[in-house]
């Protein structure tokens, strides 16, 4: 319970239906820990409803999250830590999501390995609202096969059936695993482990990251057969619906996996081999975040902007560093520096202040006067030689700026030792 408490604090998160925040959890644990442990042991613990919250998806739709109270999150983490050991040893090698010593990079590397070996006819199946469609009876039966403690099973069942509070109304839940709880990643892996076993039984080459999975074959006819078999297995055995619009047979040039796509790299004296690169949607997401940070009307200082840019670009580059992103990063860097120059020019506001600042940066007085009174728009001035030669990369670095290309050169496997051998 102590280890789980530390884990919940580290993960942060919002308050649930009772309004208790993480800052209040410490005092609550110290006061009620023994009482809670006894209630769990005797089977008298009452699970509280979960709070429904929506977040936007990349396709413009909304995703429903279920936020348990911090007390329930603490106890769910306890259960997760305990029962993970019972399932982890049986999980398959090509299941990479939410598992110790497994990550998305390994999943992408294995996908690329299959494609380089000639398995270029891909069965891409998208599960429709997987976390909202999980069948409770099937999931509980899979848990009963491994977990023998009645109190633990009763507790998990209560969490699965806990009503969700949406717009002030409590709504019953008879299927689905709420996204946002510490237990949901493990439960999703337990459910889809049945799919992994079926695929290995058929001798398929596949990768799975949580509910994202793809199967790799050498011919279109083989891909069709396996795709139909898997569709029937998911429909009849696991009771999981498939998104027909997003599912289908793919080849590397029109296949995306975990935010990446495949591009053909032509090299001398070698055949073209598809290589990983960030998808257009991923680039659009990055550009949107940077544009929001560097919006001229945002009431934040230059130092705060640069710090936020660092956080975004480091997270994005650390994830996509195994792909071919060098050339697009280079052009994005120039655009981002111009956005910062535009913010600086806008912050100077009055013409006289612009004139004085340009003189401080080394511009001749008569030229500084002319530019401070220019009728050009701020974006045109940001791209002009007057700011490119004064607000230089060297000066931006003194304020803490680090170009994406510079950071990429530190962490990319193209500049260092390979990530995987």
C-alpha cells in the first residue's frame, strides 16, 4: 500500500467525484490507512463512482475518460502491483503496451524488422472504442482463472461496475474499462492476451501495443484469410467490434503505426527499404502545439515560451527519434525561430521602443528608425534580414533556446550508438 501510494503521487492526476486532490491524499492515508486495510480484508470497502471527463481526439471527436477518486486510484494501484505478477510471465513477447521493460520503440522496431524481411502485406485492424466495449463477463472469467482471492475479485468487479458521473447524472456501466484508472492497462492486456494466443496458434507475425495491433504476411491472399479469421475471433469470442473504416489490408507506403509511417529510402547499390518516419498527423500535432506556445498574444515572457517549447520538442523528438525526421526538423526550426522573433517584435510594441532596441542590437540609428516605423506586418518583419541578423541563433541560445535539430543530434541513433542491436 505504501509503494502504491508513492506511485499515485508520482503519476499526479485530477480529483474524482469526492473532490479530494492529491495534496490531501497524504493526510487521508495517514489517518485512514488501517481502517481502509481492515475494510478491504473484511470485504466492506465501498467503491465510489468515477468522474466522467472528455478530452479531444486527433480526429476531432471526443474521448470519454473515467477518473476514479484518489483513494480508489491508490487501491487500484495496490491490486495492479499484486496481480501483475500472475499474468506477466504468460504475456507474449510481441505485446509491448504498458508492460515492464517494454515500450513503443521496441514495437516499431519489430514492425520494421518484419517489413524488411519481406512481410509487406499488412492486416491493420482498428478496434472500435475498445476500452468502452470490453465485456465484463469475459474479463472477469479470465481473472477468475488466475486470481484466487475472493476479496480482490469482488473489489475488481465493483470497480468495473462503478457508475460514471456525467453532467451531474450517474450512469450505470455494464461493459467497458474506464480509461484513466491504474488498473485499466493491465485489464486490457489480460483481455487481448487471448488474441495474442490465437495469433501465435496460427503462426502469425504480429505486434501489439495495447489495443493497437497489426499482422504481417507475405501475400495478399494470406493477409485476407488471416484478416477474416481474426475478425471472426474478435467478434464471436471476445465480443469486440471492429472499426471497418479504419481497418483493412495495407502495404508499407499507406500504413501507419503508433504515429509513424513508412517511407522508401533509396540508396546506391541497394534495394529501396521502407524506413520509419513521423506521420503527417504527428507533424501537425507538433506544429499546433508550437504555434500555440508562440502565439504573439499569449501573455507570457520569452523565457517561459522557450521553456515550454523545450518541454514539447524534447518529448516529441524522444519518441520519434528512431525515424527519418532530420530534413523536416531543419525547416521547422527556421519557422519556429521566426515565430519567436515575431513574439519579440510584438512585445516591443511602440515604435520608439523598437528603435531603441534595434540600436542596442547593433543596427545603425537611421536604419533602426526606418524599420521601427515600417508599415510591414509583424510576420514579414520577423522573416526580414533586420531581425535575422540581430535576433540571431546565438542570442536566442543565451536566453535558453535550443534548436530541435541540435537536440535531435544528441539523442538520435544516427549520431550515436544504435538503440537496438
